[in-house]
């Protein structure tokens, strides 16, 4: 539903994904990110071990919820990571059925990444706690996300699904305000767009991304 500027705006959720070092993590806490993501995927420049993520996470009690990102994880991988670090939410690249089964078995909220390339591919239902709407990766990509690739936001125009979702893919401090204005996304996720080098977060970019994502806007 469109809202004129000046009305009470709903809180726009912000997730900063792929934290590996202290400065980035501290910036997320300081500037009020809702969620931070740890990537447990070896082919990512943001890959982190359970022990490293646990050390980072323990720098601050409370703060953003800790999201663990997994790409088609087997049961052993999940068990090993969950043994090493406390995660509040699992973000999965998996089939909806596998995601649902894991959520029921592990008793942890599960988000599902949903790559799309056209409006016709937008999901009509959600079996888990939230969907992340993002572009399909380029043909030569070595990972399904975290490629700084932008979705064609126009495909989300007027899309108001009855389930929680989040916009991801190619967002950065400069374009996030336009992205939320055009899509009405209730929450946004960024990884590459707040980095000074692959896998190294920029505290300054994190601050600007969070501020710009939450600027009041007139959603269309
Ligand atoms: O960040 C990664 O390295 C990554 C690796 C494998 C799967 C997903 C990954 N990141 C997620 O991809 C999207 C978009 O990222 P970007 O902002 O375009 O870099 C986001 O959901 C990240 O959580």
C-alpha cells in the first residue's frame, strides 16, 4: 500500500551479509542493522568458519540477529556449523520442501533465496519464514548470490505478496533508496555493495546504506 511522505513509516529491515571482520560487524551494530549474515560457502570470498563467526558474534551481546547463509547444505554441514556458532535464522539456497523440512526439524526460522528473472517467476506462496527475491546469477558465476548483480526492479512494481520478503542483489548505498521506492520492499539485503574489496566490509558504506534504506519514501 502506498504511503504519502510524513505518515508514520514502517520500519524497513536491513540485512548486511558476509561479515568476516570486526570493523564491519561493529558498524552493523552501531548503525542498527536488523540482521547480519555469515556465509558458510567455501567458494565465496566471504566464507567464514563457525569458530570465526562465533568469535565475531560474541563481540556484542544482542544487536542484529545472526543469519547463517548456506548453499544446498547437507545435514552434516548444518550440524557442524550450528555446533560452533549460535544462529538465529538460516538463509538457504535449497528447494522449498528441503527448507521447510529443515525449519521443522531444527526449530530455527528459515529464509529461502528465490532467484527470479521475470515477473512470471515471482513466487505466489511461501513455505518458510521469508523469501529473498534476487536475480538469477550470471552463467559464469561460481556462486548463486553475492555477485553484485541487480534485479530489474520494474518487475516488482505493484507486487504485494501476503508473506514476508526481502529485496537482494546489486544494492548499494547509492541505489537502495530508489530500489525501495520502486519496489516497496519491506526489507533489503546487501553484501558486495558495502565492501571496499571482496570480503572486506566498509564501515562508512554500511552506515550510508542503512541510512538511505530507511529514508522515508513514497512507495509506488
Ligand atoms: O555473499 C556471498 O558471497 C554469497 C555467496 C553465495 C550465495 C549468496 C551470497 N550472498 C547473497 O547474495 C545476495 C546478493 O548479494 P550482493 O549484494 O549482490 O552481493 C544477498 O542475499 C546475499 O546474502
